[in-house]
C-alpha cells in the first residue's frame, strides 16, 4: 500500500518541480518547439478545469478535490491488493494533489505541454493532468479485468454445480 502513496508523492514532486521551472524560466505565453508542428513547451495558466471549463470556480475545485482525495485514499486502503488498481489510484492521487497545490497557492494551474494532433491544438496540460488521465485509463482496464475474473469465477462455479 505504501508504494501507491510513493507513486503519488513522486508524481507530486515531478509535477511541482516542472511547474516551478516553467514559472521561473519562461514568460507567460512563451513557447519552445520540441518537435516542430507537433510538440511544444508552452507557458500557460488555467483558472478552470480541463479545456478551461468552470473558470475561476476555486471553491468548487477545493471541495471536489478534497472529496476526491479522501475517496482515493479510502479506495487505496480497500483495494490495495490489486496492483493495477493501486498503481492507477496512486497516479490519480498524485495528479489530483499536484493540481490542488497549484489552485491553493497560485489560484491557477500551470500548464506547459502543448501538442498538435493532425493540426488540432490539444489543450495545454501538465504532469498532474497526464498522471490523472493515465491513472483513469489504468483504472478502467483494472475494472474490466476484475469484472472478467468475476465472470470466469462465476461461470466456473456454475459449471461445477451443473455436474
């Protein structure tokens, strides 16, 4: 179980370090090409959620994030036996806390990864956002795998009772 909190801590540290570097060394709006027309490091701020929705609703984010963090800690304690679920929850926890720290101390979230996908300018994001997304995808995979195991177990038991 500690390893999942360790994953969260590593995400928080990397997230906060990279955001600090962006704020310290880049001007707001400055963009550095990494792969021309594909990937840039762009100094951006977001006072809302994904895609800038709910701009300036900090109290809403404080309350929702606090509830999410408590829920994730509960689920880590309850479902830590499944490694994939634990890792996914650790990633989600780290991402949630990383962005929460920004909202609490900066009143905005520092974003900097800027991708273009087939000329579509994907919303600028950060380590915490990426961690949240990867964590959610892994959690969905873990849930499907658990459901499959439960069905196989149920099917195996029903075959045994039919004999």
